[in-house]
C-alpha cells in the first residue's frame, strides 16, 4: 500500500527548479496534516499489532531451591515496560508516537512497587515518574506531576481503594492520584522529613509511610490526617535508625525495615511493638542492606537485601527459611534490588539497576 501526500499545489519539477516557489498557505498546511493523519491510520490498520495477555514466555523456568529439592519459588516473568505485560497502546497513542518518534516508556531505576487486583504501580525516581499498568483495561499511564509540580524523587507507592499514593522523597510530600492518573491532593510533611516506603492497610483504610529523615513511621487516614506516629531515633524497641520500607499483613500488623539497626520490627495496628528479628552480618538469615519487605497470606516474610542481591524468606516468628536470587543480569538475578510487593502468591521485586521488575511465585509446600 502506497500513499503520496502532496503538501503544496506548486510545481517542483526540474524545469522550474530555479523559479520562485509560492509559500504554502495555512489552509495547505492543515490539509496536509489531515491527509498525513489519515495515511498513518491506514498504515497502522494494515500492521499486525496483535493482542496478548501478560507474557510469561520471556524467561526460562527457574526455581529455588534447585532440584532435587522441592521447589518453593518460581520465576514467572520479567518486564521493564508496558509491551512486555501485553498492554497495547491505543491507535491514537500509536499514531502520536509514529509522528513524534515516541515509544513505550521504559523503566530507569524502579524502586517502590504496589499491586492491587489487576493494577501494578512502579515508582521510578530515575525517571521522576510512576508507571501504572492496568492489565484489565490494557492501559498504561505515567504519573509525572501533581498540581503542575513535577515529581521530584518518587520512591514509594501504594494503592488504597481506587487511589494511588506516591511518596516524593525530594519534596517531602505524599501525592494522591485518582484511578485516571489525575492528581487530587498533595500532603506536605514536616521539615526534615524524607518519605520512602509506603504501605496500605485496606481493611482499616489506613496508609503507612516510612519517614527516613525523621526516623519514624506515620499513619494517615485517606484524607491525609496523621492518625499514628511511631518511633524516633534509637535502638530500643519501637525506635528506628533510618526506617526505609513498610508492609502490612491481613491482620493489620505493620512490618518495618529498620535499615541501620539491621532488623525488622513488627507492630500491632495500634503502633505497639510486638517483636523484631535480624542482626547485621553476611550469613544466611542475617541482614546487610535490608530494603523492601512484604508478607503473604501464609505469614511468610520476604525481605530484599541489596548487598546480597537476593530476597530472603522468614517465618512469622522471624526464623530464616530460604533465599532466592543472586547477583547478575540474567532472569532470576538482581542488581541492587530495592522495593518488593506481595499479591497473593506472587512476589514483585524492583530490580533497580537492571531497570526492570521481576515476578516470582510461591509454590507452597512445607516450611
């Protein structure tokens, strides 16, 4: 199929090459743009764009532990943009990208992750945006600004009901977006605050934020009111030394990565400390650079350690169970991973310096 678009009604043949050419009028330019758009649409219609679900065939089957032991964790997929999730751009988006040269927005340095139903949100401070992938609607949205102010350093992200909450570490605020990606509010934090990890307690309509700069964890209601303040700087129970990531289980218990105390602290829904585990070291079960944390329905705790380039699993009582991952660029390996989210039996890990998210599945089995 061939299209010829003549954007002027003047002769450009060689016998008049030296003649003065009339300038195209505004009407000519508008007509040309309309013709070009129609032509591009026909070209797009003639292309085989296809439609598919989330791809799981982009990785080999990798399990932990390795055979002959019973597999507990399996690598499911790896993605760094919408196309690898089977999300198609609309025909109008494709047309705009065809004209402007745009393409699928890829991750630069993903950190925080939130998963809710068929939506995945990835905070990307390297690009200064949050990537939102809606698998049910086959739609991808990029959150880049709130109330005409660009995101500075979006580190953490959580979803509560149909809203998306983003911690902007550089601007010391929490930005709130609706399901369409429009900014609804911006909660300014106190001077010296540096929000990082964010977690939602859907049963109590509560949002937890790890405030690294103030060595505390804050609890908010959906309107942005502070309803809980936990901790200050220290080493005792309920105190923190640079808390970075948070997670909530089905019972409302709060888990906090107390990074430079090299431990995980556990609190009840009232903010009362109920336990802790971990100590500094480089052996299995010890912590070196703990980051993202998550908990599944069976009470297994998943903890990212960026220095080990791995995820360690612990029981509800803090007992070490196993580890998966390892340093590298291949599927199933990490390079300075950070955030983590658990959705039923799926574990999403922000593989930050490999510029991707890796998805794993807990296969069940005994302890």
